[in-house]
C-alpha cells in the first residue's frame, strides 16, 4: 500500500510539473473557447452554439475519446466523448458550454469576448469575459488537466465520459431525454461538475442537492385586455382617456405576492414543500455555527436579508423555501438613460419576466397551473402566460446525495489536501441538472474545486489566474491550482 501511495504521489508530482510548465498555453486554450461565443439566451437562442459544439467534439477527439460525437436534440446539441482508461471506476464529467447573452449597454472593463487578462484588486490577475467562470473556463481547465496527464505519460486513474450540453442556461430541456435514451452509453458510477468554488476569503461549500426553476413571462396587452392601445403605442396626451396596460400588469403582479414579494399568495403554492429531514436538519445546525453571515452579505452585495432573517432561519429559507421572483420588466420606452431620455407614449403592451425557485417535492407543471388559475380567479384571465421551453416536469427527479457517497468523500478529501475545510450545505440556492443523472443512471453528483471566480450572468465575469493568500491565511487557488485539484481528485476518487 505504501508503495502504491508513493507511486500516486510521484505521478501527481509529474502532472503538476507539466501544468506549471504549460500554464500559459492552458490560459490560451481557455481564451480560445471564450472567444468563441455560445450564447443560448440571445433573441434567436443560437449565437455560436453549433460552432462551439463542433469545437468541443474536436477537442474530445484530440484527447483520444472514442465515440466523440454530437447528438442533435430538439434544442441545442449535446457533445459526448469517452476516455476509456481500463480503470475500475467511471466518472461522468458534466460540462455546460452555453452561456448567458451579452446585453447592449452592459459596462464591461474589457470586451466580453476578448478574454483579456486584467488586474482586478484584490484578486490580482483575472481573465474577464462571458463564460470564464460560468462555465467554459472551468470546462477547458479540466480538459487542460487531462492533456497534462497525457503529456506526463501518466494513465488516467478513472474512465471519463464527457457530457457537454448547450441548454443549461435555458433549463436543460433536452438533457433528461438524452440521458434516458442513452443509459448504456452513459453508464457510470458518479458524476463530477468541474468548478472552482472558493469564496474570496478562501472558504468553500459542497452542496448535496439543488433547487430548480420555472421561468415564465406575463404579458398584458391592449389587444387581449380590450382596453388601452390595441396595436401600437399612442401619444401620452391620450392617457387621460385611455387605459395603460402597464398599470394592469403591475396590479396582476401584486395579486401574486405580499411583503414585497416575499410571501406568495398563489393557492397551494407551498402545499408540497418538504421540511428538512433529520440528516438535513443536523447539517443546518452545524452550518449555522460555521457560516459567516456578514461575509456572505458582502459577497452578494446586500446589507440585510428579507424579513430581518439571520443565522439558521436564513439558511433554512435559502435552501428549503420556494420563491417567486421578478427578473425584469419592459414596456414602452425601455431605453437606458436619465429622465430626459423619454418618449411621450402610452404603451400598448407590458411584459414581466419571472421565475419560481422550487424545492422538493414541488412540481413545475403543477405550479405553473396554479399561478395561471390564481390569475384567472382574480380577474386577470386576459394576462398571457408563457413558459420557457424546458420547464416541463421530470416526475421523481428530485436528487440528493450523501456525505458518504464516494464522489462527495473524494471532494471533501481533495479540499483538505489543499488546506481547505469545506462546509456541507444540504442544498444550493440555485440549480443545475445533476439530479437527472441520478434519476436515470443512479449516479451521485457533486461540483467543486479550488480557485475563485465571480459575477456569473453579470458584466465583468472573471476567474482568478494566479491565486492569492487571504488575510485569514487561507490560500485561494489560481488556474494552475484548479487544474492540479482536478488531477488530485481523480486519484483520490480512484483510491476510495
């Protein structure tokens, strides 16, 4: 056993040396994928998607994947590749290659598709661009790590199956059917989603489950309402005689919630919500003593939580309570600018983009129907409701993993080997589709890694390049550290 451990350590040292040697090329590799747009949330939903899928297929093939191929779906393609190392265990590596769109008027410190290296105090050198943290940067970093194994002449300790989807930002609408229809091809023990998860202070968390969402729009139009401008905007001078659809939409939104949106009034909205079980309650108790609430507020840029919540109560609401939120609204003159940038009109339509953040055991279709019924009951049957494609339910697809699962134990051990003690969170506040792999393949799923990045979905999305030491003495990893973490995780997982 000691000889085997020594061999593992020697192999890891060789791979780490290759990563250090080739880190500038690895940076260039990441810049290549960032400079290739893959925005699934643009108006046509397809900017660069097909080209990026082909790029990934070629990358998988170049690494020696057999069956490197593109699977067409009703939505965006899914790219697959299999690296068979003849190992005892097989790990699915989940990637998402689509990103959010870059919107007009966003204030970027560097062009979002240039992938420039800029200084961002207090983090030092960072790469800035759309997708550098969410999640094309971490994706390419993992591929860099696989290449480092090959450059060092070291065999992978586990078999890898790459699954890269192009619809995560749209709700992963095609992924469930793809997994269901390819169970034999995808058969694996567990799933890992490569991602640097350190906070600016170096702390990190492992989430054992996730929320899910329903994304939809509500629209009030003069044409459907039968009041207000019917086909086009009219001069605001007619506002004394003509109803404004924007005000009606606001009234409809007000009937859905109270307390500034913090309590949902839709009948039956909370009926299927499950409270924390015994294991989750224990995890919440432990986490409440570990959680730095003030730092968390600073991280997300707020001064207070809703309803004055603190401590365990705040954590429980964050992970176990469903929410109904407004993402944005537009009507009439929605141009950016000060009050002088204003068009004298009465709008003929008003639209609000909303999301429901669901928790077990809520059902997406059921919740959508309840919202529709609530609007109708309160006199808003003319308000049009449109669900984003991919929001159909997957019965029984709520997933949850245990601290005792092999991939979770490997991730915990991996963090500790890099000097970080991870917090265990029963569930993340956001969502990703790991639960679909558990439903159809029985694979436990987890995400994590050394390193830091931020501002996903926002201007100036970044990932830290060199790393730094926080004032508390904890090392926050850079890109080379992340790639070494990936390599070490594969060894650790193989040894469990």
